DNA sequence: GATCTAAAAGCAAATTATTTGCTTTAGCGT
DNA sequence: ACGCTAAAGCAAATAATTTGCTTTTAGATC
C-alpha cells in the first residue's frame, strides 16, 4: 500500500526489493503479463507472497514500481551540436521506446497505479522534463533560441504520448519531425 | 475475455449487461474503487460471478467497459456562434470533466484494459475527434478558418490529457485558454 | 563486541476470489 | 409450438489474498 522511499542501501529491505524487481523483470520478459501473479513472483524472488502483499499491496502497484524504474532514462540526451537535432533525435527515440510493446505496457502500469500512489506518473513526467531541460540548457549555452520546457511538453511530448496511448497509429519518424518543425519553425 | 459487440437489444444478454453496468456505477459512487470486487458486483446485479468472469474476464475489463460508456459525450458541443468560443467552451468542459476524480479514474480504467482489448482507448479518442469534427464543420459552414482535426488533437487535446495523466497540476481555465489562443492565433 | 529494539520477513490458517465442468434456461429461427 | 444454441446458473476445485503470530535482522546503544 505504501511504497517506501529511503530504503537504506544494502539492508535486508533493499535486497528483497532488488530480488523482487528482478523477478518481475524476468517474468515479464518470459510470459504474458496476464499470467504473472504475486505468488509466482514471490517464488521466483525467493520470498513469501505476504511480504510482497505487505510491501506493495497488489500486483498493479508492484508492476508500476518496476515500470517507473525502467522508464528512468539511463543517459542524458546526446549532444549533436544543435538544439534542433538534439531534440529531434531525443524525441524519435522517446517515441520509439514508448510506442513499443514493452514501453506501452510500462506506461499503462504506471498510470494504473495512480489511484493509490500518484507519485509514479509524476516521476515519469519529471524524467522527461529533466531530459528536455538538458537540451534547453545546452541550447542556451550555445546562444540558440529555444522554447521553454513547458512549451516543449505541450507541443511535442504530449502529442506523442497521446497518440501512443489513445490512437491506433503511434507517431512515426515523419510525424515526430513535423512536430519538431512546428516547435522550432525557422530553419536558420 | 472478449467483450462482445452487437448484442441484440432486449435479449437476456442485454439485460445482464445493463444490470451489471448499473451495479458497477452504483458501487463506484458509493465506495472506494479498491473495495469493488466481482462477487460484490455480481450480487448487486443479481447475477452469478461466473457470468461476469466469462463475459468480461476480469474486473479491469469490466471497469473499462463501463468507463467507455460513461466517457461517451451525450450531446454535441454547444453552438456559440463562433469557432473560437465553441472550441474554448468545449475544451474547458472537457478538461474539467477529465481532470475530476471520476474522470481520471475512468481514463485510467480505459487505459489499463488496453493490453487485452485495445479498442477501448481508440473509442474514447474517437468520441473526442467526433466532437472536434462537429466544431470544425460548423466553422467551415460559417466560412471561418479552422485547423484540421488532427492539429486540434495535437495542440489542444493532447496537452490537456497529458497534464491530467502525468502532471500534478491539471490544466485550469487559463491554461486551456492559452492553448486555444495558440491554436487560433488571430483575434477576430 | 554484546545486547536491545523496531521494522520487516516468514509461516500457516482463514478468507475470498477465480476457474471450470456440467446443467439449465431463454431467445431465436423454423 | 419445437428444437437449437448461446449464455446463465450452480457448485466443486483451485488459486490468490489477508491476517495474526513468530522469527529474523540490521542498526543503535551501551
């Protein structure tokens, strides 16, 4: 029910969390998500089901917890020399990752858990903001014009995500390019 | 597992569906969603649990099915005399409804079920498109300039929905107004 | 370094939800 | 009216979840 923050690293809690997360990742990669159950995860993680129930409450919370971890970017956006190309490359990768089967599943997991713990979706949004922020700061350092981060969210990130979540047709490379064009209109 | 389309109206199936839906709506209005279970719904609907399991598969699918119904607009957008005001009023109402507690819960229900039946999210998106389409056609009939529907989705609907789903701060009236301004720049 | 403590994990019994095979019912076409 | 089929009911079997209690363990204190 309550996913604790601030687990001291190296303690027993941390070990349990790590093995449970790993078990979840392993199972999700092997089998259909609808066949993944808490008793199964517990067995694979070498832990009692009640431990998982007490720590996470239910499967959705646990999946959300794992998904948030996996949605955290592992590196800042690549520096390609200009804001336009930085943003284009970042957005294309973002769209691809999120539109992929596992990407969509992770987003759904994160959103499903919001009822109980609304921090999850906010975290994802935060990761995205940070990435855009990095591109924005680089642009500023180069002396380029660049819209503020919220504008980028509205005009680029939001349409990508909306299409992925609600539309049958996830945004392809052309679509992403068109969105970036609208956002950074003047070609030098 | 499979939610059937084309249930002949007036048949037994239709009656069961209606009483189950009504039971769900009733329970959701009374109690916390995490306390709503299939056996409970079944009892309230005067139906066996196994009927629900066989027709809907699980609670998420059933909740999604009910949510899609409730997200269907019951009337076309009001005709206020101009595209700008039509769109503004429609968008403000849309944002309010979706950002409300029940609205967010319904969106989440719909999105959670996508794994098994991806038609649900598409339907919602479809309803929105239809509403915007109506506004667009009225604008055309009046001889007003109006962007195409996909542009409205990208620049207005998507940011609203993104903020609702991922951000802590759902879009207020000012924010919606600003988005409409960006979409229909010239005041006239 | 031994001891105490509190938080978290294990265990197992009780409860509750889900699945399933089989039977019954109701609506539809003839 | 009669039969056929799809869906509903029923109940037993299985599986998941909750819960009270016990045990373990990491960290704090002496």
